[in-house]
C-alpha cells in the first residue's frame, strides 16, 4: 500500500469541490471513493472528517444537498456544487497553483556561488 | 459574508438539531451500506465486509458527534449539558449540596449585606457635582468640647482671602427653629447658609430654586429650601409646597425649592434658609466677632489644587491670623484647622465600625469557603474513580475541568442567591445601625453594583473550588483504574491541605471570637460605668419653652418671663400627680451634654504659663433639680428659692471643676466667673459668682468619656434655656409619662416635646449602636465557630472512613476501642491546638485595630483571650468526639472484609 498522507488543513474542501465539479452531484460515499482513488489510496477519510467538511461547505453556501435515489436504488444524500461553490473552487485552485509554483521555485533553486 | 452565513446556519442548526440527527444517522448508514456492498462485490464475506466498512468509517458515533459540533453551537450545547450534569451530580449528594450551599449562603450573605452598607456610606461617589473636590474644614482645640469649635465669620473671611487653593467657600450655620402648621409644632433642624452654598456644594434643586448670592445680607425676604427627606416626611412630597408661606417661630418664610437628596454634615438638616431669618447672624457681633464661632465651612478645591495644597494654604493663613490676633487664640488650647475631603468627613464616624464588620464578615466567608473546599476535597476523593473512568472513556481532562467548574458555579451561585435573600433581611438591620453613624445611611441599597459584587464573589469561590480538587493526569488513567477504588483515599498532600484548612478555620474563628468577646465586654463595662447619678429611674421630658427665634434680644427677654411662668405651672401641676415625689427643671437633662461651654476663672488664681484656660459646661438648675435628677450634693447647699434675680449671684460646681479651680482647697464661699472673649456674644455676665455647693460628677459626655467640668447657675437667675423637666416618683416613673406629657402639652401647646423617657432608657439608647455592633460581631463569631466545628468534625470523619481498614487491622492486632478513640481524638486535638495557638497569636494583632471601639478593656485582655480559647477548645473537642466515637465502634471484621 502506498504511503498514507494526512489531509492538510483547507485542502479537503478543495478536493470535495473539485470532485463535485468533475463528477457532478454525488453522495458522501462517492466523494470518499473518488478522493481515495485520485490520491491512489494515499488518503483515507473517516466519516468524522468527511461529513463535518461537507456540512461546513453547505453552511457556507458552496454546495447544496438533497436526498435522491442512487444508481443501485438506495436512498442517499447527494451534494451538488453551487455557483458560489464554483467561484470558490476557481479561487482556491488558483491560490494553490500559485503557492505550489512558489514552493517549487524555492525548492528547485540551486546553491548559488557568491 | 461566508462567515455570517455559516454563523446563521449554525444558529439555526442549534435549534433544529434533533430533527437533523435522524437525517444524519440515515446518511451515515447509507454510506456504510454502500461501502459494505462494495466490499461484498469485491468478494468478501458479508460479515467481514461489514466489519471492514465499520473499521474504515472511524466510528459512526464519533462522526455524528463531529458533525453535530460543526452543525450547531457546541459551546452552548456543551454548557447546557454540563449544567444538566452538574444539577444531577449535586442532586445525587444532597447532604453535600445542602451543607455547602448553606455555608456559602451565610458567608456570601453577610458580605453582601455589609458591602452594601460600606459602599453607600464610605465608597459611593457623593451625589454632589464633582463631589470629590469638596472639602470640609474642621477647627479644633485641646480640651473638652474642642473637637470641633466651628469658625467665626472673620476667620472664614481670612481663608476666603488668603487660601487661594480653595475655589469657593460656603458658610453653613447649624440652627434650629420651631415650625407651626396644621399638623402642630415641630422642631426643625436647619442650616443658615450663604447664597453661594449650593453652588459650592454642587447641588441642584428637585423643584423650584435654591438660594443664591442675592439672598445674602439684610433687607431681603427670608426663604427656605426643603431637604428631600423632610419634604417627603412633612409635606408628603407635594410639589405645590414651592411658593408656600411657612410659619416658623422666627418669622414667616417662603419655601422656594426642594433640594435633591444629599447627605449633610455634621448633622442632618430639615431645611436650609438664608441668613436674614436670624437677626443675630447679621449683627455686628456675629459678623465682626472673631471668637464668635458658629459657622461650619465647606469649600470646593480650586481647579488643579489638591487637598495637600489646601491644607498648606489653610495652615499658613491660620498661623498668620493666630499671630495677628493673639487674644482670640489661647496658646494653651492649640487651635488648628484640618482640611478633610467631604466624603471622608461624612464617613468618619462610621469607618472604624464598618471596617470591623467588613473584616468580621470576610472572616466568616474565609471559614465558609475553607469548609466548602474541604467538603469538595472529600467528595472529590470519593468521586475520583468516577472521574478517572470518565477521562479514560474519552471525556478529556479539559472537559472534566470544565464540568467541575460548571458544577461549582451552580453551587456557589445557588449559595449567592440564598445569600442575597439573607442579605435583604440583614440590610434593614444594618441600616438602623448605620443611621447612628452616618448621614448617608439612606443611600444603602442592594443595587446592581452590590449584586455584581456578590456575583464576582460567587464566581471567585467557584474558581477556587475548581482548583482545589485535582483531576487525574493525562496518561495515568490506566494505573489509576488498576489501583481500584479502595486504594484511592487521597494523597498525603491533599490530606495536608485539608488539615491546614481546618487549622485556618479554627484560627480565624478564635480571632473573630476574641473581637466579639472584647466588644461584648466593652458593653458590659459601659453598663457598669458609674453614671454619678443616685438613680436612673427618673422620667425626663425635654421641652424648651423659650424661643430664640430670630435672635432678637428684646423679644427673647420678653419670652423669657413667659417661659419661666410656664415652667412654674408645669412643675406645679406635675408635682400634684399622684406618686410624684420631686420635680426639677434645668437647662440640661441628666447624662446629656450641655449645649454651651465657656471659659471660667477663679478669683485669686492665675493660670500657669502654657496652661489652657479651664472650660466648663454651662448649666442651670432649679432648687429641686439635683434631688430630682439624683445628682448627689457633696458639699455646701443646693440652690434655694431665695436665689432669685436681683439676689446674690451663686453657683454650684461639679467635683471635676472644683478640683480644677481649687485644687486641695474648700471651694465653698470662693468666687468664680465666666470669662473669655466669647462672653460678649452670650447673654451671660462675667460677674463674680459665689460658690455655694459642690455636686458629684455625672457622665454627661457619654458613658465612655470622662465627666466634663460643669458649672450650674440658678434657673431663675438666667435665661430659661433649653432643657426640660425631671421627675422622680414613688413607683415606676414611666407610668407617669402619659399624664405628665399631657400637662406639658396643655400648658405649652405650640412647643414641640422631645422624646419622653427615663434616664435609664436614655442610657440604654446611647449604647444601643455599640450593643448592636457587638451583637453582630458575636453573631459572626458564633457562625464561624459552628462552621469550624462542622469542618473539623467532617475532616476527622473522613479520615476515619479512609483509615477504617487500618483501624480494623489495629483492632484485630489488639488495640481496644478506647485506644482507637484516643488516636482519632489526638489527631483532631493536634489540629485544634495548632489552630488555637495561631488564632490567639492572630487575635493579638487583629484586635489592636479595634482599640478605638473598646472601653475599659485592653485590646489584648488576657481574660477574654483565655475565655475565647477555652470556648473554642471545648467546642472543638466536642466536634472531634463524634468521629472518634465512630472510629471506636468500627467492627474490625467488617472493616477488613470491605477492603
């Protein structure tokens, strides 16, 4: 099994939003699986991490939730991205790219001769 | 925006939580089902699949909890749960809860009540505008009656011109007048004030207007401002009183306004008038007489000036004036002026008593708190197992601490609420005490500030209690649980804390008891004081027939004749009442201070250099006065019917004065005279008078003061001043009160009659505030001792139950029950002994501050200290006995089996 990673603060919300953007409305289980798969099983989420994060996004108005029938005829709560959520995703993604570029630039720098 | 929205969602969530719980459970369950299905699809056995799914979930309950925290307001939900839990826990140990809450109620109640008085009387800002800029000037001199000699108008003028740090100086002359209206006659205590008085004092009218500089001087109409209290009492708060004409003995005056409620100093006043009402106050005698001191002085500090600067300025002016007018300041009397912040002056008489009561109440609180801490410690030990288990199950130490804090808050706030109920009763009692000491007693209130004080006291106690008990340490749960309940009987250090608390309780109780003992003995010493009177079963009727009204001399003299005839008729009619033996009339009733004192000299005797001029109270008496009042005649004769106006001027001295003027000589037949500059302003002559008798000393300046020197003149030869009637009877003089009062009322229907009572009653009333004070401190002392006794018994009982195993072993090894009992008694006795020693030591220092409240007894009176120690020891031993007996009854077999 691959090395396990901790979910860095703030990144989980981004992962959830991105997942919903890519896959459309989805239930908690689906989101969980998608995150695990995308991370190549380096991240596993327990319910106590996932569901409070979903609720927080809902409270902030970035996602909506409604009960629906799932593909194999189960009742499940589906989360969907809102317009505000889309904007938030774009903003956060941009910030992450910038941060990542910056860190990469720093870490990639070679020792300079004076 | 995002935060606001989230906050709103949370608040909604807080209220809709229960409905959402079901939904959440369903959601989590569906997740679990889907995951299980997935594992089965991959080929797992359904049971394994379910287990695996549960494992990865991290626990449904934990998840639900985490979501709930995110959903609502976990902080409030937590507190609400904590309060529910605290109430349940407290209900589970009703004995602990009751004892702790009641103990706290006593401590908090006593402090709340006394703080409300201290705040009103000493601390609260004055109602006057910028009241902290007001100062009172006190002019004093050595010798009897010298504590406050007031100022003369020229003296005030000196300060007004010379003391630049005083921005404004107001004059206030205490005066009294008789009010006549449809409700009858009433004595009115008034102040004659300068027009700038209210401006300087920073007071505003409630109705109408106050006096102003245009009300000063002669030729203006007399006007009157009512005090708020008098307006309510006499006029029922009727606003129509403004503009009304009121008839005083000095003339008719117009009420121009009602003053806002404000305290007065040094005496309470009913109304304030401009000076014009008293001819005397505008006369040359008053305005120019440097020694004619009848005026109080209140000043406002100039902007930027301090009390220290004002004191320096005033001292400089005073020194210059004393140098310039040597005749007016007898060097032996050491005249001096003190500048005192007005608020301090108002609280002066009450301060020591109140601080003593505050201290006593604080001690009671310390003892109560110590007791509750001890109870909490013991309960904590019993609960330790429960707390450890809770912590191990995931409650977390921080959460447990919060839980305990909430529990203690519930406890102390309950105690505080009960305390406030106690305080409501206490405050009315304390107000009656404070009235005797302070003009601000009517400001005493259980207001927001006082309740805030109570609340902070309760919260502080809760914090204290929460840190007294220790919680299991993180990471030590397992070992604590393994050790088992029986093993946890509290650490040694906690035992030490308990013991230290018991010792402190005993020590503090001893200090309180010592204070109570000293005050109680002061009261008994005071009632043992020889008043100098042969009997106190004498009825007195204070009634002043002569009106000094407007200070118009011709009028006074005319009135004097009528007044003397009135007294003759009263004397005659009362004499005729059945049972009456003697009736006397005099200017001053027995055991009361004379209104006036003057310098005296003896013929042929010069003062030594630096010797203060002798002063004596000026009193008049009719021939029967001494016999009626029970004042013993020591030498010579009493006054006779022949000592009439026009006859030879004669006087009777009391023993102190005779010894002072004629040390070692027979005063009979010698001559004395009133003297001094002030004589010019009095209606008394400075002629030589022959001493015809000497009477015994009486405690006219209070039971705790030495008898003041007094010189009596025949009632018939002088102005019929003040005073009243003194009645001696065969039987109970009180039975005559109604009949005698009726006679006085009929003969002098327009004259107010003072409180009719016996000398014994007057004496009891004069010590009443001290008695109440002593009773309060004693009450605190008794409370303290009881609480301390409960404390020591409780700690020992706990020790016995913790050691029951050990005691069982000892007994099975041959110790008999007497020995076990001794062992426990020894344990308690040691605590008691240390506490007693510490207490007596503490009392030795603490009682020193009470010096000013004691009479006839030293602050470390050995007899009181021994008595207190014995009482405390006896009660302490009794308290130890109960747990010791219990220890002796332990059945070794049961005790050991239980472990």
